[in-house]
C-alpha cells in the first residue's frame, strides 16, 4: 500500500471497511465492530433503497440511524433511477444524514436482476453513468463510492468499464467483490480481478472484497492485489472482534495478538448484541428475535448441542437468552477451525435478466422501479 486510505476527507486507518450487509450491519452491529476495532475503520450501513428513503418510509428512516459514536457515517444506497438516486443523495446531504454515500451495484438476487437492477445494471453503461453522475452531482460534496461485482457472468464482465465510468463521474473509491452475479456466493472470489481494477483506475482507491475470513487474509489481499483497502463481510458474522484482529494485523502485530474468545466471552458479546438490537428497536423482544439469525454464527464450532442451539435461536427475551447461555458449558476455548467460511456460500449458474438485456451494452435503458424491492443486498 503506497499511502493511507482516504475516502474524500476521511482517513480510514487501518484501511478496513465493514461490508454493507442487509439485515446485519445496522447501528447495533456497527457499534460492536467499531468498539472492537478501537473506533478505527469504516462501517457501512445496510443497504437503503433510494425510493423508500425519498418517500421517508418509517422502517427506512430507522435504518439511517447512526450512533453518536459513528464518525464518519456511511450510508449505502441502492437505486435504479438516476433521478431518484439524485434526490436521495441530495436529501442525505441537505439533512446531514451521513458523511459518505456508497452505491450498491452488486445485488445478484433474481427478483432484482430480472428487472435489470443490482448486478445486472452496470451492463447498461449509459444508465450506470447517469446514476453515478446524479449521485455525485447531488451529494453536496460528500464522497460517493460504488460497490460492484465483476459482472453478470464470465462472458459479460463489466467491472473495468464500470471503473472507468466511475472515475469519469467523480466517484471517490470503488469496492470490488471478486465474483460475478452468476457465482452468487459460490466458489472462490477472484482476487486477480481486484488487481486488474487497480491497474485500470490508478487515480482512485480500490477496495478489495471477497473471502476475507481472517486478518491474515486481509494482509494477503493487499499484498497480492495492490488494493488500497479491504471490505470484510461474512467473515465477521458472529465474530465482530475480527475488527480487533484486523487493526492489529495492519499495525504489524501478528497472529499472537489475535482474539480467541472463550465461549463465556462470546456469550457476553451475544447478550450485548441482542440488548443493543432491542434498544435500537425500542423493543427488547424484537431485538432478541432479530438476534436469532446470529446465534449459529456466534456458536459455530463450539460444542453447544443441537437442542441448545435451537433453543437459543428461539429465545424471546434477554433473560431467557441469558439463562439458556448459562446452561451450556461456557468454559470452552475458541475452537480450531471456527475462523473459516461462514454465512452464505452457495452458487448459482444462471442470472435472470430482462429480455434482450445483453443485446447492446451502450443502449439507453431504464429499469423498472420494482427492481428496488431487494431484500438481501449484495
Ligand atoms: C447477509 C448478506 C447481506 C448482504 N447485503 C449487502 C448489501 O446490502 N449491500 C451490498 O453491497 N452487499 C451486500 N452483501 C454482500 C457483501 O457486502 C459482500 O460483498 C459479500 O458478502 C462478499 O464479501 P465477503 O466474502 O467478505 O462476505 C451482503 C452479503 C450478505 C452475506
């Protein structure tokens, strides 16, 4: 890495970004990750659809909530219509809702790509350009970054063209997930694509994303690709202390400084995570219910037993969660092998697209607004 990572006016040191993850990277989870990192790094919100934002949908307005400790505040937007994206960017700037806007072009979900949204969109170069121009032009000087995949499939790669267009339009940095939409989450992320993007857009920072499961993976990605920073997603699911390891690694404090929590320490983090979710939702039970999806990730590799795991994942209150955790053997050390892959890992091989979508990448296109009805982000 030649120089420290800078996102507009914001230094990001260590050059580590929490990947936006729908349903996961809300204020409570970001707070946990940030605490473990010692407040260092960039922590991006879950994806916010532009239409819901400009319509001030109540649930969406909760998603744009940041804890007071969050600086800079990063919002990820997803939109398919240049005008609506511009209105959303202007609203963020004028109402001081965030300090940085990231645009999501990586969603591979069929109900989104079928309409030309998500990772299908960059194939239509003029539409991508119009969205980026509108976002940058309306963001009132806030840095605008974009996050994308390599393309639709190996025969329809878009990331290098998209990178050049992004530079033309004043985008501040680009994050690349080294998979195509067709790969979904299967196979291995192609880090060589990150290196190629860096060569193609030397003017702005390139952030590498895909399959960072440990702090050493992050260092290796930087070494192998020349990227300016890393974006970490699934590796921190049920493991927010990975951000402590990442900070240590980039500080040059090697594996001996890495966090290896016992199950007792993990249980404390679990309870805190569930409590924060309840406070955020102003409803303890809803927080605990929202926390259920995290149970399997936190307990991965520990000997908990399927019955206890099931009970933990159906708990209805913090007291119940605490009692259930007390009932398992908490004196277990961090299990060997629990540092590996977690979260979605499956692939797909066909991307559903609108009829004729691939005919002409340079044709003017517009995308049905229902392509914003994404539920699962990336
Ligand atoms: C549950 C989940 C939700 C996601 N939501 C989003 C999202 O809202 N926006 C986005 O750009 N990417 C999203 N992604 C993709 C991640 O940001 C990231 O690009 C991907 O997981 C690859 O990185 P990783 O190998 O570190 O997990 C999501 C991924 C997962 C697993």
